[in-house]
C-alpha cells in the first residue's frame, strides 16, 4: 500500500495547501504594493507641500551630496538661478552661483562644519539672481548623513533672501550715523511729546544728557520768552497737520536761553499710523546776532554810529514822501570839514578818528532829535531837516552849526582842535524831487562854499550846477588827452648863482584841449589826481622829459639835469621805481641827470610810505628835491630822515622878498637850515634883479623864474642853453 502522502487524497490536500500559500503570498505582495503606493503618494504630497512652503517663504532647500560632488536644490526658483540646470556640480557652484568676493569666507565656514569644528553651517553671502544680478542670502545647513566611519556624505539646508533686510539695515545705519553726526539737535518724541531718544548734538546744545531727557516732557526746554499758549499752539498744529517749522526760544540746562529754528515732522509706522515726531533744532542765536550786526554795518557808520549813505537815502526818501503828502519842504545840508586832511596827517589817523567822533557828537547836539545826521564817507556829513517852513529856518540851523564848531573839539588831554565845516544846502521841492539829486546839488553847493573861503554855507543854484558840468566835461576830455596827443612839455632853465651856468631845467606839463582850449595846470592836475589819470600822465611826462634830455645830450649838453614833478599817487599807488628804471633804459640817459620833485605836503602826509619809495628811487641813482618848501608842516627831524638832495623855496616867499621882512627872514632861515643839512637850495619864481641879489647875498645856490627865462619848448630851450653866456650877468657872480 502506498504511503499516505502518496495517496490521491494527500496530493489533493497538498495542492490545496500550495494554492492557499500562493494566494497568501499574492495577497501579501498586493498589500505591500498598496502600502508602497500610499507611501509614495504621501512622499509626493509632502514634497509638494515642501515646495509650496519654500515657494511661499521664498526660501530654497539644498542638498549637497559630497560623494557625488553635486548639489540638489528645491524652491526659490523665482529668486535664484544657478546656471539653469539641477543638480549643480560643486565646481559650477563655485564659479557661477556664489560671488567671488564671498567664496573664500563661505568655503572656510563650510570646511569648519565638515571637520566638526562647528555644529552647523551658517553664512550670509551673495548669490546670482534669476535676473543676473546679485542677492544676499542667509544659508543654514548641517551634515545629515555619514558613512560607517563617521565621514559626512550629505549636507542639507536652506537659503533665505535677505537682500531687502540688509538694504534696510544699511539705510538705518546710515540714517543713524547721519543723525549722530549732525550739528543740529535731533530729538524723537512720542505722541505725548515725551522724549524717546536724542542725538549727541542735542546734549551739546541743550546741556542735557540723553538719559536725563528720555521719558521727560519736551516742555523741559520751554523758555520764558514765550507764554504757555505759544507752545500749546505749536503742539496742536503738529497733532493736526503732522508738521511745524519756525523760530522758537529754548532754554538750556544751565538756564541760558537760545533762539532755535525748529523743524518738526511726523513719523509713521508700517501700518501708516503716526507713531512719533522728529524735532530738529538749529541754534540760530549767533546767526541772528550776526544778521543784526550785518544790518547795522549795512546801515550805520561803525566809527561814529551815525546812519551811513544807504540808511540816509532810505530816510531821505521817506522824508520826501511825508513832505509831498503834507505839502512841506525838506532841506539837505552837506558838510565837509575844512583842511581835515592836513590835521589828520599832522596829528595822526587816531586823532583824526576822534575828530570825526567829536564832529558827530557836535552835530547831534546842535540839531533836533527829529532830524537825521549821517556820515557819508571820510569827513563828509549830512543833515536832513524835515518840516521846513522857510529858508530862514534853514539859514538859522546852518549858522548854529557853524557857531557850534567855533568852539575847539576835545580829542584828547593834549590837543584841542578847532576845525570848521563848509556847508552846501539843497531843498525839496525847490531844487530836486529825488534823494540822489538833492545830495548831488547839496554837494555842489558845498564845493562852492569852499571856493569862496570855507567856514560858510551856500544854497544851491543852477549856476553852481553849470560849474559841476564843466568839471565833468573837463574830466571826460582829460581821459582822451593822451590818446589825442594834447599834452606838451615846456622847460624852464635853472641858474647857478655860484658860477652863472645853466645847471638844468624843470619840465612843466601843459594841456591844450581840442574841446576846451588851454587849461591851467592848477586846474587839470588836481582833477587828474582825483580821477587817477595822473598815473598814466605822469609816466608820459617822465618818458617825454627823458627823451628830450637824450636829444640835448646828443647836442653836447651833457651836464644839464632834468627835473620832473611827481604826484603823490605815483609814489603811493604806482610802481614808480620800476617805471623809472624802464624809462631810463629806453631813453639811454644816466640816472644822476634826473631829479624828481615832490611837494612838501605830499611827503609829510604819508611820511613812512613815501620815505620808503624815495629811498628806492635814490638807490636807482636819481636825486630828490622837495618842491614848494615852507608851505607844509616839515621839521628838521623829518628833513634829516628824508633822502633828499634839494630844497626849493616856494615862490610865495620869493615874491615878497623885498617888501615883506617876514618873508626875507623865512627865506634866509630856510637857506641856512638847508645848508646845515648839506642840501642844495633853489629859489622859484624869481622875477626881479632885487630878488636875485637878495638870494645871492643869503647864499642861495640856484634860482629859477622869469628873471632868467620863461618856460620854453624843447627847441627854444636848447637854443637858450647853448647860447647862454655867464658873463652877460656879472651881477650874479659873487
């Protein structure tokens, strides 16, 4: 009998069991497949959720497989572009994704984490954006997989765009630094006007440290210069409008008050709601003081405190408006101190300033408080009289002013100076309707007062204006005279009383204007000095005289000297030494044959400066003569200091030699004094034999005047000198 497992029944049972086992295995595989599908679905869902989360946050997930040397990335595609492919090789990451300047630092941080020196990788660096620019990111990551020996296989992490945050922080740092370094005080207050923060300048200006004011009310700085309603009004405006700007007095910690310029602006939060006010305070106290000083300087004379020309014009204009409305008159008195320059030069400028101050006080004490006293410039003053009812009133005021100056002016303990004014007067509406014309006409009348003897007053007339126009016409013609060749030189010989020889000549300037005719030197030379034209004219005279001397020397007159007059402007404002050297070279004449004549008053008025220039001229080799000696304020002390060779006695003394014993005594004294100083003496204006005989008896060295010869042109003068014989005037010989 076969075994039981070989029976058909057993075989059937075996097949059934085998089928059940197969079915069970199939069911298990099917279950596992269903589980795998569910798991994959969950993984895909989690992956999508991660992608959505990364996309929503703007972050990127990265996974660096160290073994494969590749970087996988997820999310952040809207921000970052690493070359357009994923995964990215490590080499591509280094060359394409990260900024070259940041790469060494990032690699160092990553290396420290891989070596276990840091728990995580964290870095802020720049990566290339989708648009090709650079973005700042904060990247964080950790090793997430290691091999059996603990070596890292994978590092995973995220990257977050922080560009906007860094830009905001950068702006905040700049703003904070700007506020910290501002010279203006900056305070931040809340809506209750309590201080939240202040900058260093706030502490420097107010004296309060930051901790002293934080939390304190802004009224801490309120000044008594304003009442409480003013500050309340400012706060209401700030709360209503969010802004306020203006000047406000503030009080420092030490109680000192200062004027501040405040600019208040609201600050809004991220929701657009007002949260704070920023108050910027500029201390304008010094600025306001400077503005006031500038206004004072612009309107007042700093020496006397009187209104200056600008303020005078303004007040005169207002006076004219009032006079027009009230049908009254306005008088303008223009004053100029007589011979002030001579007194100023002799006593010094400090004394001159005291004279001007005393003059201002004397005028203010003479006229009424309703009248305006102004100083225009130098020694020129103006008085404006309003509500003038008659010329008699103006006449009375002018006489009172003249009488007031009859008393000496006290300028110091040692000097009492008596100085008189010359006064010119013009009236509105009699002479002019506008301030400029009134001042001009009063000035014209003042010059007329000087011309008739000074220490008097004159009322303007049209005839005076004609003289002014003539003077302006002459000034215009004088400017064209050089170009037109209207100047010429005449030469007056000079005779030695020792040997009867002609020693030299003096060059005398003459002007014949095509428009005016012959103009005397005493008329046009002061005008040339006043206009500054004397500098060009003087250089022309010097060159023309030297060229004439060169022609004479070529005709055999090698011992003749040429004297040329020099203006004070040439000494003080011109470059006379340089001009002289240039002219001497051009004309080829020796310097020792040139004598420069300067007036006594010119030298004494600017002794230090002129002496320096005269020394320079002497170094060149020319000789120096003092012209018109006796009319100024010279003394032996000054004469000893001056680098001079010759004294020329003024013709005013020579003219009365035989009639006035005083002039004879003065002339004899001058000759003796000059010889004691080793100086040559020349007498000007000798017209008679008697004058010449007296001068010879007193030992005068040379004479010049019509007794010898009138001024001659260069050709006649040359003929005169060549034909001169000393023997024809034996009386001259000692």
